[in-house]
C-alpha cells in the first residue's frame, strides 16, 4: 500500500483580492513541490476570500473568481495537484473545492452541508451539492469535502468512506472562538476513528471584518491519533507523510463499513465522481512528522486572536495608523498593548483628554503606559471646551431639577472626546480610531453613543470585563507594559466626582456570568435564576441588555472571540415589547 506526502497550506486570504490570493496559493504550492508533496490543499473559498457575503450576488464577482481559478490552474501546471476552495456556477452557485492538475480544472466538489446559523448564511447564496468526489493518487482514494460537511457523522464523510476513501481532505474557513480549536480536533479525531479513514484538516488564518481564523490545521490518522499539527494564527505549510497500510488493515478488520454499505445500499448507489491524478515525480527530501503546535493557554489564544483581527482589519481596509484614547484605565491600556503588538509602536498614538473629574493617577497611568509601549502620547485637556458647551446648555439644563443634567451632562464630556478623536484620525492620513469598550459595557449600554463608542474598530467589543483583567495579566507575564495601577484600581468612567462603574453596574464577577448565560447561551430569566443568581439582579441585567440594542447597532465592528458576539452573530429587533422577564 502506498504512502502519500500531503501538504496543508493554511493561508491568510482577502475577500476580492483574486490576484493576491492566487499569488499566495501559487507561492505555497511551489514550496510544497520543493518538499515533494503529492497533493496540496488550501482553505475554503481561498481564491476569492471568505466570507464574500453579498458579493456572491454579483455575476461579475463570480466570473472574476472563475477566471482567476483558471489562470491559477495554468500557472500551477508543473506543480502537484492542488485542492483550492473556489466558486462554481452551473445554473446554480456552489461552494466548491476545485482540483487543479496539469494546467486545468480537473474536477469540482460541491459543498453539501450549508451552515445557516451564527455568522453563517450560506443558504442565502449556495446550492448544496449531492455527489462524492474521489481523487486517486498512487492507488489511494482521497475523498474531498468542505468544512460543515465533516460535522455530520452520517453525512458526506460517511458517503466518502462508503465509496472507498482511505483519506478525507477537509478544507475550511472555520472562525475562531474561545476554546473552539480543541473542540474541532476532538470531533475530527472521532470522525476519523468512526469511519476508519485518515483526515487532513486545513483551515484559513487571519482576520476578515469581525471574524478571525486561527488555522490550527492538522492530520488525524485512522485511529484518531493526531500525527501533525500546524501553529495557530500564522501562514504555514504543514507537510506530512501518511502511510496507508495501517488504514487498509483497519478497514479490513472493521466490519462497520461493510454493515453500513449493506444497510444503505452499496457504493454503487452513491453518486460518485472519480478522477485519477497522474503525478509528476518530485524529489522527496526528508521531513519530520512532528507535532509542531504546543497547546497554548486560553488567554494567549484570545490575545493572539485580538492582535490578528486588529492588524488585518486595518491593513485590509487600507489603514496604517491607530489613535487610542488613553484614560489610564484597564480597557484602554489593553487596547493600546494589542494595537502596538498588531501595528508596531510607531503606528499607534495615544491621546490623553483629562477633564475636571480626571484624577492625577489616571493621567500619570496613561503617561506610564505610553512610555512602556513606546508610543507617542498627545495631551488634549477638554476643560475649556467642556465649560463652553455647558455654558451653551445652561439655560436648558437650569430648567430641570438637576442643573448638571445628570447622565446627559456626563455624556457631554464623552462626546467632546469622541469629536476630538475623530478630528485627529480625519486629519492624519490612513488613520483609524480604535474604541476601547468591552463586552460587559456594550451589553449593558454603559457607553456613550457618539462619544466613547465612536471609531472605526472596537478591539475588545466581545471581551467581557473579567477577561480584560485576565488578558492584561497574561500580557504582562510576557513583559510588563500595562501599569499595575491600571489593573488594580477600581474601574471608573470619571465623568463625575468619585464615580465608579459599580455605581451603575453590578460587580463584574457577577455581571459577566449573567451576560454569558443570557447573550451567549440564550437562557431564559427563569433558567438563569435557577443557577443561583439573585432574581432582582437578573431582571435588571436582562432589562439593560434588551434596552440597549439600538446602541450596539450603531457601534463599530470588533473582533469576535466568543460563541455569540454582538453584531452579525446575534441579531435581535430594536423595536420590540418582548422582555423575556
């Protein structure tokens, strides 16, 4: 029985960059050829980038994608067979895995299971495929499928195994969320063992809008053991030799496939397309089948996702520089550290905007942070502008029982700061304001619309406050950059004398679990209370979350790191009388 050398190319593509994506694919394919690969697999929709969303409703986009694919096939004619995520149109549009070999598109596999939940909306665009595709190389039958296909135990992977596959190559654009990579690995290892096939899993890396892709490509042998694993959050070519004698022996000793064929009919009842791929012999240098990716902590995983998402969002949208309002607090400190790690210190500017209520410690903490990060810090005191605005509003404010106008008066300061930040970014070419609000604040509406919410990208929008502290501690363990005082002092917006977050919000160690249960898990009021939370408190939190959907709709996009982020991942009406309590 043959062995095959498989290369999995996890790459960072950009939606609509057909030439750039093609060049990256070709570069990786050439590297794989130099390593003697028999076949090279690339992520889902690699030729056009993922997710293209409503660009898929434009015939010109579909046509350009196919032209780019055909050109890539010609350019790669002297290279090993390539499996490239692509678009295929034949009366209907398909999410496809195209086999490029010998200068042409040899075959297309059409994705069968189209996800339509969370951030996925593939049934809006694609027709599901129906047939099994087997590629034969050196006597080994390779089944091809795409992302969601493999999550169904009795779906396309089962069909491919029944048709005789010894190896499944699964191409993916699977977004990152906290702890998801380990869940994927367990699932695919189970699929491999259950169907007695080796599985090569290749995933995209990089950021695209709110989504981040972690890579973490790997190979599972037919017994479920992981043979090789690529690192996370970086372009990488994972190359590994798979011996198929063991796969054949396991299939001969495992009667389950034979029983399944008997129950569901035989392989002839399946709609099978098979292509034989003759290989150009490439010299095979020695390679090592060593697991290359050591496990990393949740904090490191999330932090790297935030860095990747921030870097790619700015670069892919044409921005080079970031402005960040530094208050001396923990949120802006963490965003500052992420921005520097993503863009470099010369491309980040901090802005201190003290008011009459800002403590000396907040100003010095912001200065300390800027010094540690090595970034420029601008000081723009807002007292003069603040006093002028209050003078203008005084006649109206004086008519109320509260001359300071309470929250309205506090928000004046925040909106002044937002105006100044946007003026700075407008004045400096290719600059973007990074907002500093966290998920706990966005959930409860503890943010000022057109104030601290203004900006182009909300870096920690999906990061609960308790995780902000954890990430800050983790970042400091790799070289202290966030001042200890910013971590340990009580959180405050400093919009009135002696203000604390706890004046308006429950303590974060109680608030965040309730938000997670309600927002991410969609649990009811009664279910949350049954878990031991105070009934009055739960009602209050749910009310705040429900009331502030209109604010979140007007907030910038931000990196998705949880299973349910605000925005495209969680869509609720703004005008509703359903409270759920």
